[in-house]
C-alpha cells in the first residue's frame, strides 16, 4: 500500500510539472537547480535515490545536445523523484513506531 501511495505521489508530481514545448536554456537551468536542491535535501536526510542521479545525468546530456525540452523534462522528473524520496524519508521516521511500540 505504501509503495502504491509513493508511486501515485511521484506520478502526480510529474504530471503537475509537465513541460511545455520550446523550453529555453534558462528554463533548463531553473528546473535543474530546483532538482539539485531537492536532491541535496534528500541527501541530508540520507535517502537519495539512484534514479534521481540518473535523471539529473539525462538532463545534463540533453542540455549539452541543445534539447532543452528533454533537459527540462528530465530535470523535473529528477525533482519529482527527489521529493518522493524526501517524503519517504520523513514518513519512515515515524512509521517504525507502529511496528516497534506496542
């Protein structure tokens, strides 16, 4: 159930951040910065996901090729994944109590 909710949250975030055509380099830079900030927060919580790093790498590669639509999309995917990992870390801080405390 928890993984289903987490997946739903990721999909919701990704859908809410879908990109419009004709993204610019500035759009990419802003989206990438937001993704990096979220990933840094996840790292501080010791819950970074490897798929987030992959999405960030994909974003950089697309930007290097001048495909800013894809670069923005990958950056926003990375941000959504990082935010989902933050949600997971925060929810698990309390979830263990339901199992341990009787």
